[in-house]
């Protein structure tokens, strides 16, 4: 069975605390690992969380503020030190190419791994398409150029045993029907149902903008910054961030199933306040206030009825 889970390596914003490391998140998705925003200390957090350099296939950097990128130097060197046997692709804002190059070659080391540079520019768009997902990006609103990322699993069809039995289809014929689309006058649509692919989005430093909503739309899991509590909304707007209530309202309007709040300012010590404000803003789905070294599963399940009621019948 394929594994889909988020390993939280760090949840602090600009300043780390005794209990929060700088940012870092590894998404495990069907045998591939995508590392998001490796801040300072990520390599040590990987060790503590049981994440190896071999687990990393892609690196996605939202923007080049230090709490989201200073760990790049150590992670890239560790990938080379461990001689990771597969190529690694790095996505990051094209406008920060000089920052990426400085971090990649911050000190001397021996390069042993193919690291492909795939910067993001303009309004974003599709970055990669694999059998397991399509990776795309959207531009966000922050004092420096910033992008969010989204994975979308291809839609498939779920075979229905009762209908297969009714039509006398079993054994190898099931696979043949899936490949060819029809068998003995029975079509695939007659014995299966549409299964919408899972969706995951990663939204860091930003104000409310169109990109936030586009990334969040219909997600099974939305990992989103909530740097400030609602009473500090003015600070959030001034510095290009979201509050817990704003993040929750985005998730509610977008039909998100599982909301993960993270990237907390050092001024707050009680994580329960973020959950309280998210619930007060109307989000009634699954909610996690992220903690360092937490493991969060992306469960396969049907889209909640609430989403269908908001968006219409659809597939």
C-alpha cells in the first residue's frame, strides 16, 4: 500500500524557539519524497525524525527568506555526501537564483549527485508530471517573490465487486477490462465509479490573494502558514502573512478536508489558541496545529459531503 504522509521538521517562523525549529516539511508520496522549505537546522531535524537524504527526490522552496531556505546548504551537501542514487530536482523562485547558487556552493564539498535546477517564474504553472502526481505552483503575496506548491493525483476509477460479479467478470478479465475499457459488451463505466485524485497544497508566507485560494481548492490536506493570531491581523498584513482565522476561512471556502496550521511567531506560546481561532472562523474539518517532528497521515477517503454541497455534484 502506498504511503502518503507529512513529516513536520520545523514549525517556527522567523525566530526559532526552544520547542520550534525553523521550517522544514517532508512529504512522502508513493515512494517519492518532496522536501519543502528547509530552514536552518533541517539536517538535524531529519535525523531526529528518521528522514534520510535518500528519501529526498525534490526540494521545493517557496521563497528566499532564511527561515525557509538556510538549511539548503546542509541538505544539498548531505545528499552528495550520502551519494543519493537518484537525481534530485530543486524548484524555487527564479528571481532568487543567486541565493540558490550561494547556498548550493556555500562551502567546499564533492558533488556526486545530479541536482536539476527547475526555477519557477511568472505566475507559476505546472512544474512536473509523474504517474503519481502533477506538481504545479501559484504566485503568492509577500515582500519577496514567493510561490506555493500543489500536488494533484490523477483521477482513476474504483472497481465495484458487486457489479463485476453481476456481469460475470473476475480474475484476469478485470485487468483486461481496466486496460481496454470494455469486455464482452461490458464497459468500464458500468462496473466502476470515478475516484477523484487526492490533492495536497503547501502555502507559506503570504497575504490573502488569488494564489492562496487556487492552491487550496478541494485539497485533502492544506499545509498553510498562520504566523499570527487574529488580534494581530494588522501585523500580518504589514509583513505579508496570514492569521489563524484567515487560514481557516480559506480552508472552509475551498472545501479542504484536513487543515494543517504551521509557521508560528515566537510571540505565542499556546498552540491551542490557533485551533480555537480556526474553529471560531468556521472550519469544521480535520484540523492539526503542527508540532515539530509530528507525522501526519494523508488518509484516503471520500470527499466530505460538505464539499459536494458547496461545489455541486461534480465527479
